[in-house]
C-alpha cells in the first residue's frame, strides 16, 4: 500500500524545482507563470505548486502584478552590487557558524563538494559546477545552525545564480571554485577565520564579475 507525500514535503519539493528553473533561466526574467506549465515541468500537483509560488512572491523571486498575474522577477543589474554586499554580511555569519558547529561528516562532505567544483571548473563543466555549488550551500546552511541568516540569504543566492547564468561569458569558474575550496577547507579544519577568507574571496569574485557585466 503506497503512502501519500505529506503536503509540506510536496510544497518543499515544488519550491526546489521552481527555484532551479528560475536560477538556470529555464523560467526567464519577466516570464508569465502558468500553473499548468509548472505542473507539466515538475510532475507535481497544483496545490504544492501554488504554495511554492506564494513563498517565492514573499521572497521577491516572483512578482504578483495587477491584471498581469504572476511573473518571474527581472534581473536588476544596477542593484546587483548592493545585493552582493548584503549577502556578504550574511555569508560571514553562515561560514563562521559552519566552521564552529559542523559535524565531522558535514565537514568532509563540504570539502568533497568544493573539490567537485574545482574539478568541474577545470573541465569547463558548468552544470556539474553549479550542482556541486548547490549541494555545498545546502549542507553549509544546515551545518551553520543559523536559520535566520539562511532564510535571508537563500533568495540572494538564487539571484546570484540567475545573474551568473545570464552573463556567464564574463565568469571565471576557476576563481569561484578556489574561493569555495578555501571556504570548505576552513570549515573542515574548524577554522572560522580561514572559512571567512574563503567567503570574502567569493564575494569579491562575485563583485568583480558584476562590475564586468555593468561596464
């Protein structure tokens, strides 16, 4: 006898699926949201899809416009540096928390994901790079034990990933991977200062990347 998926888990699955579509530009900035299209794309029901969409409206990833319905928010290039500087503050809390509180298994897995990013960068494999990055973030967010910082930073991470996909021709995979590796090595060693250096290097990389796009 099969068991039904709990509504909360279905909504979270829907959120993760739609977030990935937005981050990778499969749902483009300004694109209208059609429930039936998302049901087909994700294989999930309308109720969890709608719950996930309302969560994204609250986070600013989707906009609810009068007489136009739901649309994917635009990429606001001019505001992206401000977003990164705000994210910088939250990342400091997260990486230092992870360096202090991560379990041995979490530390090992974080390093493995960072090493996978380096390998993917060397191979110019963007999909593998972004997948390893996503796994590293998820695990670090659990390890840091700071749900407030994590809830605040997640929409910014999605915006940064979306920005990167939109302008990836200006990106430097190797620099991003090395920053993540320093960060992960700091967490693995239980060294908050080293982890912070990695996070700062990552934010500097993202800032430089954004300036190249703007200029």
